[in-house]
C-alpha cells in the first residue's frame, strides 16, 4: 500500500463521515472537503509522476505497491500508475469535484445520494489505480451498481426503465469481462493476476487469445459504448441526475476504453492485431452512427448521449489502430470527452433544473435569460466539435493523425470515414445551439428564470478551465501519455 | 429350472407381490389398497424367510405389517370422507404417469437384467443371531453401532415431531 | 523580430479581457481597449513590414524567411507534430499589414456603426478573437498550425455572423457558414492527413518533403483536398453558398471577415503552398484555376440580379476571389517571368481588393446606417445626403471596375496578363468577367446614389466621423495602393519583379469596363420617381433569357440543392432512419431479450403447478433423462 | 437354491414402479403414501437379495434393510401425522386440495 | 464393549448434548421459564460453535463409517452458525401466542436436522449417509408444518414429506443398485468397484436425483418454491441455507470420494443440470410476487452456482464451495431475517408491500439491499468474491462455456434482485409498512449477517483459512 491507496481511502472516509452526518451542511462540508482532497491529490500526483519520470524512472508503472490479498488465488491488491492512469485520475477527480458542486442543491435524500456517489467514485478511482485483474474488476463493478440507485431514485423521466437497462447491459458486459479475465488468468498459466506480470510473461497461446480478446473487448466495449451495445447510454444518460450523468459519461465510459487498452489489448496483443478489424468496423459505425443519430434527437441529453457514443467510439477506434500516436490520441480523447461531456451534462442539468424541460422544441432564447450558462454551453459545444484551443481539437487531431499513420489502406479509409464525423458533429451542435440559445425565448415563463448560482459557476468554470487548459497546452500531457502507451504498443503487431 | 419347492414358493410370493402391488395402486378403494399393501408386505417377509434372512423377515412383519399397516388403517378410517368420487385423477394424468412409469420400468428392467452381476452363489443357512448382534453393536468395519445410535436420534426426533404435529394445540 | 509575438498575444489578451470582464465595462472602454490593441498591432505589423522588407536580400535575391518563434505544441510522431510559431516571409508580412489595417479600420468604424447595440463589448471581443486567429493563420509555420487557426477563424466568423442572435436569419446564416466551411475543412483535414502521411512533414517547404512510396500519386490528391478547404473558406463554387447569407452579420464584420481577410484565406493557402502545387501537382493547380474562373463568372452573373446591396457585394467578393484563385491557377512555374506572374498578381489583387472591398462594405454600412435598409429599391439619390460616402464609394467602384490610377486596375491588369499568358481563352474569359464586374458595380452605384428618390421616412444623413474616417483612409489606400511596386516585395520565387502594364490587355479591359459602366449609367442614372418595375436592365433582359434570369436571381438553385441534400437526404434519409433503427432495432433487440426472458418466465409457470404428482413426474423424468443422457454419451 | 437372483430383482423392480405409478396417479394422499411404502419395500428386497446372493460375506445389505425399515417407519409416522393435520385443516386429503401454493 | 471411539466424534456428541439439554429444559421448565429458552438455546449454540472451533484432528472412526476432516469441521461450523442465526431471528416468531409453547420442539427438531447433516457430511458409508440424510429431512417436514393450523404451512409440510419420501425411495433404489454392482457401501472401497457400467450409471442417476432434490436443482426443484412459501419464514431460511449447504457439500464429498471413476459422467450431468437450474430458476424468479417464493427461486439459482464449485471436483472448487456457502448463508439469512421480522410485525410478504420501505424502515431496507446485492454478486459485498471464486474454480476445470452461461444468468438475477431494491427505494406507496422496532435478537442476527456480508469478502483471512484446510476429504 502506498499513497495511491488514498484514492480508495478518501472515498471510504467520506462514506463513513457521510454516514455520521446529521444535516445538509455537514454533508456538503464532507463532500466539498473530500472531493477537494481528491482533486489536490490528483494534481499532486501529476507533479509527482512527472518528477518521477524526469528523475529517469523508466518503469512502465510508477508508485507500484503490492499487498497480497488472496494468496491461494494470486489475488493481490496492487497499485501503480502510468501516464494514462494519472490522466484518468486527474479527469476523475475533476469530475467528482465538479459533480459535487453541480449537485450542491440536491435536496431529496441528500445523504444517501452522496453516499452512493462516493461509492461510485471509489470504484472509479480504485479501477484506475489497480494493476491487478481482480481488483480492477472489483472496482469496475463497484462503480456500476450505485448507478442503478442514483438513476433510479434521483433521476428523471423514465428513470426506472433506464436505470434497469443501463445496469443490466453493463452487467451483461461485465459477464463477458469476467470470462475474459478468467481466460487471461488461466491462459497465462494462472500464476499471477498482475497485469504487468502477465504482460511480462506474454504467454497466452494465440488460439486462446482469439477467444478471450473479443470477449474482453466486448466486455469493456459495452461500457465504452461500442456499437451495438451502446443503447443503454442514451436512456441512461437522459434519466440520470446531473452529477451522475457527468460522472458516468465523463469517467465511467472511460473505464471501458481504459480497460480495453490496459487489459484486452495489452495482454493479448497478437489477437488484438488479428481481430482488430472487426472492432474497427464496429467502432467506425459507432462514430458515424452516433453522430447521425444525434442530429435528429430532440432531448438535450439524448443529443449528448449520442454524441458520447460517437466520441467514445472514436476512443476505441483509435486504440484499435495500435500505434502510439493514435493511442495517445485515444487517451487524450478520453480526457477531453470526459471533461466536455461532463460540462455538457452539468449545463444541461442546470438548464433543466430551471426550465424543467429538455426538449429543444420547448427551449429557445436562453442566451437572453441565462447568459452565463448559455455562453458556457456554446463553449462546450465548440469544444465538442473540435475547436482549436479547446481539448477536443487536440484529441481528435492526434487520433486522426495517428490512425492515418497505419500502413494498411483499410485503416486509413476508415480514418477518413471517422473524420467525417466532425462535420456531423458541427451540424448537431450548431443546430442545438441555434435552437435553444439563440432566438427569442419560446416560453414566456422562462423569462423569470435566473442565471447560475455560485456553486454552479464554480463547477462549470472548473471544467471549462480544464477543457481550455488541455486545449491550449497539450504538449505536456500528450508527452506524458505518449511515453506510457509505448510499453503497450510495443507489444503489438499492427 | 426344475420345479423344486423353493421355486414354487418363490413363484407364489412373486405372483402375490406383483399382483398385489399393482392392485394396491390401482384399486379404487383406499382401504383395499391398504389391505393389498399388507399382502405385499407379508410376501416380502416371505421372501426374506425364503432367502434365510429370518431376522429380517421378522422385523418386516413386526414393523411393517404389524405397525405401519395398522397405522394406515387407522388413519384411513380417521380421514374417511363420505363424498367419494372415485380415486382417480384425470385420464391425462394417468396416461402421463403410466407412460413415465412404463418407460422407467422398461429402462430399469433392461439395465438390471442385462447387468453382469458377480456370479450368485446361494448357500442355505440361517444367520447366527449372535453375528447380527455383534455386527449391530460393534465399532469396526461392517459393524453398525454408529448408525444404530443415529437412528435412535432420528426416531426421537420423529416422535417429537409426530407429537408436535399430531397433538391438538 | 521577437516582438512579432505580440501581434498575436495582444489581440488574444484583449479577447480574454473583453470576454471575461467585458460585461462589467462601459461599452466605450471595451471598444477602446479593442481599438487600442488593434492600433498597436497595426503599428507592430507596419514595423515588421518595414524591418522585414528593409532588411537586405539574400544572395539569391529573395527575402529571408524568418521564424522568430517555433515550438512543438502537440507532438504526434518523431516527424509529425503540430508546431506553433511565427513565420515571416513576404506574403505573411503583406497579410499582416492587410489584416491589421483593415481590422483597425473596422474597429474604429464600429464605434459609430455599432453604437448603442446590445453586446457591444462582446462584439469587440469577437473582433479581437478574429484578428488574433487571422493573424495566427497567416504567420503559421506549418500546415497544421494553419489548420488550427483556420478553424478558429471559422468560429469567429460564426460568432460574428450570429452576432444578432435573436434574428432567425442570422442564426441560420451563421450555422450555414460554419457547417459549409466545416465540410470543406474536412477536405482540408484529410488533405493534411494524406500529406502528412506521404510527405512525412507538415512543413510548407518542398525541401522538407520526404516522399513515401505512392506519394507521387497521393500528393496531388492531398493538395487537391487542401484546396477544397480553401475553396470552402474562399467561397468557391459550389461551396460559396454560405457567403451571401453571411451578410446577416453586422456590416463592419462583413467588411473585415467576408470581404477583406478571412475569405481570402483560401487564396492565401494556395499561395502558401504554391511551391508544393507547382512541384508536385501542377494538374491540380490548373483545376484550381478553372474553378476560380468559373466561380468568378458565376458570381458575377448572380451579382447582376441581386437587389440587396450587401449581397451584390458578397457575390462581387466571390467573383473577385475567383480572380485571385484563377490567377494562382494559371501559374505554370515558379519564375514570375515565365508563367509565374499569376502568383504576384493574385497577391497584389488580394491586397488591393482588401482595401477597396473593405471600403465598399464600410461604405455600404454607412448607407445602411443612414437608410436602415439593405434593399437597393429603398435607396436612390443619396449623393446629396452623403457626400463623403458617395465619393469614397465611387472610388471603390472605379477601382473594382479596373479603371486606371485606381489600385484595382493595376492588380486586375496583372491577373489578366497572367491569364493571357496561360491561354487566350482564359484571358478573354476573365476580361469578360471584369466587364460584368464593372457593370454590376455601377448598377449598384447608380441605383444608390443617383437614380430615383424613394420617399425616405426620415432624411438620410452623413455618418459620424468614426465611420467616415476609415472610409476616407481606405479610399486613400485604394487610390494609392496601385502604385506600390508590389512585385518588388512579392513574387512567386521571391526575387524582385518589376510590374509593367501590358498595353493591349489593359486597353481591352479598360474598354470593356467603360462600356459596361456606360451601359449601367444609361439604365440607372436617370432621376425621377421610382417606377414599379421594368427599367432594371437585367429585368428587361428577362424577356431575352427568362430561364437564365430566373435561375440567376435564385442563385442558380444551389441553395435549394443544398437544402435538399441536408434536409431530404442527410436528415430524412440518413439521420432519421439511423435514429429509428437505433431505437427500434438495436435497442429493440436488447429490449426483446428482456421481454423474452419475462415472457418465458410467465410461460413456464404452469410447470410449477402446485401438484406434487406432476412434480414427481418431472423428478422421475429427470432421473431417467440423466440415465439416458449418460448412457448415450 | 437355483432361482436366479434376477428374478428377485425383476419382482422388486416391478414393485418399485408400481409404487411410482401409484404415487403419480392416486388422488388420495394416504394412497400415495402407501405407494411410497411399496417403493421403499422394493429397495429393501433389493438390498437383502444382493447381500444374500452376491456378497454373502458381510451383512451390509442386511443391515441396510434393517435400518431402512426403521427409517421408513419413522418417515411414515411423520407423514401420516402431517396428513392427518392436513385433514384437520381441510377436512379431506385429496391431492387436488394441496395445490394452493403454486406458480 | 469399548465405545471409546464415540469420544472422538466431538461435534456430534456435543450437539446431541445440546439437544438433550434443550429437550430436558423443555420438559422440566414451566411456562415461567420459557422466556429463558431462547437465551439458553443461543448460548448452547455458541458453546457448540466454540467446541467446533477448537482445532480437531482428522479422524477415521468406526471402521470407516465415520470420517472427519478439518474441512468438514469448517462446514459443520458454518451450518451451526447459520442455525444460531436462525434461532436469533426466530425470536419474534416464537413469542407469538400460537408458537410460544412449541419453541422447545422447534429447537430440538432443528438441531436434530443439524445433527443429521453433521452425520451426512462425515459419513464414510452410504448407510450412515442415508440415515443422516433422513435425519436431516424428516424432522424438517415437521418444522415446515410447524404452524400447523396455518393452511399454507400444513400444505407445505405435506408436500415436503411426500416428495421427500418419493425422492428417498428413488435414492435408496439407486443405492441398492450401487450395492448390487459393487458389493460394498463404504466410500473407501467403492471407487475401485465403480466402472461406469449402465447399471451404475442408472444408480448414480437415481442417487444424484435424490441429492438434487435436497439441493433443489432443476428439474428436481419443484417442491422448493411451494415449501419455502408455505413454511414459517425462519424455517425457510434454515432450509434454504443450512439444509442446502450441507447437501451440496455432502454431494461433493460423495462425488469425489465414491464416483471418482465416473467423473466425466457426473461432470456431464452437472453441466446440464447447472445450466437448467440457473436459467429456469431465474426465469421463474422474474415473475414472483411473494418474497419468500421469490427467494426460493433465487436460492434454487444460487444452488446452481454452488454446483459450479462441485463440477470441477477440485480442491479449489471445494474451497470455493465452502466459502460460497458461508457467504450465501450470511446474505440469505440477512434477507430472510428482514423478511421475517417484517412479516411478523406487519404480516406483509408481497413485493408490492415493500414499496417505499426505505422511507419508513431505512435500516431494514438497507440491510435487505446489502443482502440482495451480495446475492447478486455485487462488490464490495461478499457475494461478489464467492461468485468470483466459484467461477474461477469452474473455469479452471475447463468449463468455460458453462461459466459464461452462469455469468449471463447473473444479469437476469440482478434484474430481479434490483426489482426488490427498486420497490424499497423507488416505488411510491400510499400505505407503506409502518415503522417499527425490531427485537434485540433479530438485531444481533442482522448485524452478524451484515457484518458477514461486508467483511467476509474483504477480509481474505476467512477464505484463506478455509483454503488451508485443504481438500478435506
């Protein structure tokens, strides 16, 4: 155990403290303190990590620690981070932090809400710091189940249906995943569950890889919104409360991409090389299909959910290209999409909280009514469609450039097709912005509405800062990630 | 197979068992069923006697024929209800039951009768009651004091349970 | 030249300041900050130009290419990375001047024009953003930096077109502008990707190109695709449709973005990549030339029948950019003496056009400011009311028509010379277009300033000094720019080239222009009350070519085609079916799985009938089934 | 003795399945119980016969029979108690009456 | 004769002592002393657990009739703890007017069945095995019919005893055939004689069917739901956990010890049975409205998962199985504890009655949620670990497809568990169950179970100590 375990401990402490809380003020205090602590920890980790690399540490993971847990089954609680996980941890803590403030005014069963929320974040953090298959899987599932209650209790619309669908589909995915994990463990000789060691052994027979790679990939792919397993996403996101949508689209969907990369592709590179084309086609479909679907939606959250399908599809797409640049781009895209989709959901939540509708036909002229939120919405939209200076551009360009470096014309053709999504993205984003923000207010009732409150502003500004920060100064994080994808990529034969 | 006395006795017992078994389960009158059961139990005891397991035969007579059947008769009388509509289920159920039974019977008979058992060798001679006693009370292999003790607990529990269920309160 | 960084940083800073704190400022303060920054940038740009061109030439007679700043911004691979930096060479320095000057003029002009508008501060913030992006675009050291700023420019344009965000037309126009250029940018992006892959670099310099196998075939494709991006931004047929609609933005914005600077980005792109086009894809260059030629004619024809003053100017802009593009396209070598003249001509025309077209737009803005309408039918006889505007507008019209001493004459003459040098057909073609240009410009001029007086609701008056000053300044520039020895500074291979007027060509074009002006004067210069209809020349031409007229006034139905493609095909035939499939087939499949389980659960309930005898049958059946199963295997 | 063991087996098997048949088709719960009695009895015969004919060395089958008789007696006693309880509850002991729990 | 060997069968003897003391107390103590009955029973059970916990040596007694290994102690101990928890939860029920005078019988009968399970587990001979099995099931029938004037209880009792007798008839028939074809009933001698001949296959099938009845595997499960629904809730809990757990362990012991030569056959059998069990039970559970009935199907499906530990016949499977039983016990008894206290206090047992429970009784709702999550295999609760390990064991033995099917089925099971959670937290209700205070015993039991649910997984020592017991046969 080392300081990385704080990522699990802090949420645990938050759980305990929340349990003891008596009123809303205490709950808010705990949440603010906990999420800030996590954010500070992540920022410190980034510096520590970079310092560690500067100092010449070339291990594939830094800050590794290992505690034997279930010795007979080679299950350890082992932690370690590389550039990818550091980036993901940073992302997660930003979103947990902002999500906390986005749900500041949560009034119905506040304590329970934040309890599940903290549990969810514990799962997320645990997943990113773990290097043990079992621990990863465990945290992965910890992150899934609070979702049901969070959506089911605090959601809106067809929340029960959506929550159930989301949970079941993701659990279906984890059924695949568990098979895959077991396949990997036994395929590699059942001596260790540590992914680094398994990768070091590199001894899973090819024919077994060809079974377990698709299984694992689909398992994570369900969470990463791989076509055709993405259908939980629109309903789920649409029904979830604001902070949950943020955390879900922002972080949880990244678990999918991260897992695909860290487990499926890292441990079974040969099969990945052999079978990537199938998934490339599927992810290519995701990218285009999600974007087109988003064009005709009328619910704000549906638009964003389909947009997420498209963008997360791009993550998997880039990973499957199996070169360092594309993989870096994929991680950048995870970061970028995480931030901006969280921003979107935060804003949608705030708008919904005021207007009580998300139907774009019933919204209009919000720019006049709530200029701050509207401006932020435009910024989010621009980030989404890849405006330079915001994070989307950085990620997408890295992905397209990287993918296009593939020697196979098939891959390059797919890249071009995927790149076409940026136009469609522009179409639906501008359609949306034009409909709801510009023009004259559609509903005279809306004229009385107020603009953002301080905690909403804090959360939104925080996210915008991150989006812009990533977009303006991408080199350091791109380097950090680029170094870290190399050990994985070097195992692969594209 | 020459028709020795043994054979004749066996054939008699077998016929009684088979016929009465079938009658037990096919007769419409419940009391008759109990009676046929009694015949079956008697014949079974006869078989035990015939294979020189007299002790077993005696136990059979005592417990089954003497105890259980009487219990049945009493309970039948106790639960005797006037409105008799014939003790038959719907014919579809009968057909289903009959089919399942015949299939099972065919399968079982076929398998048991084609099985190459170790050659059977029957020697006349009663079991020494002392052997039985030692076997029942010994602690070694092929001795059965432990089951004997356990069954006593079972019987105790059954008594308690029986009282629990049967008493008025 | 380290100070050049401030040319980029100052507008960026001003944008941030105005965007974040603008709301708390008084409008005048915000405008003042924007204008001051713009002024400083102009000074810096002029200083840059002075220092740059003032520096001695290299041995081969070219101006040195300076890169004061360059740093890796986003690394991709060892060879491919996006750098951010500043590249100074003749054309970028020239562009700095153009952009900063026009931008400054627009900043000043807007003080008057936008006075009292809601969102004044926002307006200036966007202007700063645009200025910054455009400057970044021109000083880009590599194609990806250019692309990045290219996108930023697009967004600023989007924001500014949609400045009046409550007007549906403005919203639609801004959306259209962004999406059309975005679509074109996709071509640009793919071009970059292909280029990066086959050339192994994002640099503009041909000597950096390390061709991969297959690169010879693919590089023309890459360059062609890049031109698609340029064509989108520069409104080449058939991607021009956004520009006329973009006139929904405030008029100064039209002047800055949609006349002088952003729309010529495509031209600048081709010029920037010129050595590559010449070296690797001369065929593409030819295609570019014909595209430009066709567009210029096409737009000019449409301009003749438009009735909205800004739209006429917009189509005129398209047409003029067509000239520049054509001029680049007709180049056949790097040597300005032998077929490379077009490069210089194009840049020259870009320069002069920026001045006079900005002037035209600002003048139009002044007029609109006065009469509160865009429609020419609502105008007439304004020379009495708006003398300054009248004069400067006339200067601009003469310039664009190609009348000597005005700058347009010189640059257009070079273009025509270059075209004749390429092929007589192209030369005559472009001369014809030039004549049409003269015609529609003077149609505009006469209708506005002479012609019949409509009844004004209130008497139009001259604009305030903040607006007239830029007009006068630009008019002066228009008058003088032609005399700049442009070829000394800029030419296709960097060496000095002395401009000389080709007599025959000049004579032909002047004659054609004068005839066209005469025709326009004949038809439109009459005074008197307005007639219902029938005296407009194109209207009277309706009888001759009814189909053509109708088509032209509908802008040849290109918008309708786009409308059809977007709404009927993309939305109705792709998006809706996909959304439907997603909800009903893909999602339906998973729902069906759930339903199947539930229904099966319901269907098998009779198994649990409550009858123990049935249970026993199952029991027996199970045991027998196991037996049979085990016996069979 | 020259009667083949299989004859005994055949008899016990028929008895077994007669019992099963009875269990599957009788309407009266007591009749069903009687049928079970037949099943248990047939098993007893099996054990005794196997022991006697095939493995006369040890008395395993023999004692199994003894204990099985004991167990079945206990079972029967409990079963009858429960059935009488049913009767007390419902005033009859037809099998159709105990299917309230289902689905 | 020398009966010293009896001294070595420590747990059983002490349990008999417990039974006898309770019996005597019941006989001798008057009505006034009844309130001490439960503390006494629980105390004695604690003693029993203590005795079981003290490490004992492996034993081979009565000529192989009785075999005892540390692993068996562990199992017995788990069963005993389960029984103790049942006793604790029975408090409110046993205080009821119509049961208060029967509590002695309740304890004695329950402990008799427990004793039967002890013997069944430790049996080294089919005879003792059979007697243990019967001891475990015959008094159980009385327990099922305990509320004898409640229509459902009586019906359930009748169903249970009839089907149990039918099944033991078939099981005995199978045993007789095994005896006939091998000539011995001792586990240690049997494997040499087992050849997999058709007769032995049939014998195995009948034997297996009889055991499957106890474990309630499809298609031998049909009694389960009816009996679980009808029986008093405590008994249902006991039946679903203790009885089932012991039977699975005993079955595994027999399969490994006796039917080792027929491993491919029984693996094949279990393979299909597991698929059928998990799937069909899940499908049934989807539509249940009565919570006890619902939990019955859930427990059938859990039995299918238990069999995943059996199927490999490996040491890992054994460890995973025992661990699974432990975890399952904690979770299921927690669920039954909550249900029974609610049933006692409000008489409500339908899913719909639980709507809005969280609003009125948050603690109970929360415990039930944890229990259901654990049953569904959601981390960080113990159910996740046990499921993972049992899948791992089955996977190790090469049953990849089976594991996958089982995993897919966990999704279905999650659905119905979540339905209950949904009812408690989400569904609105005009007339929710009124808030009430549970009695101390139930609270203790629930705390124990909850502690188990939370801790058994995360604290690896428990698994490791089971693992350290080795193969345990």
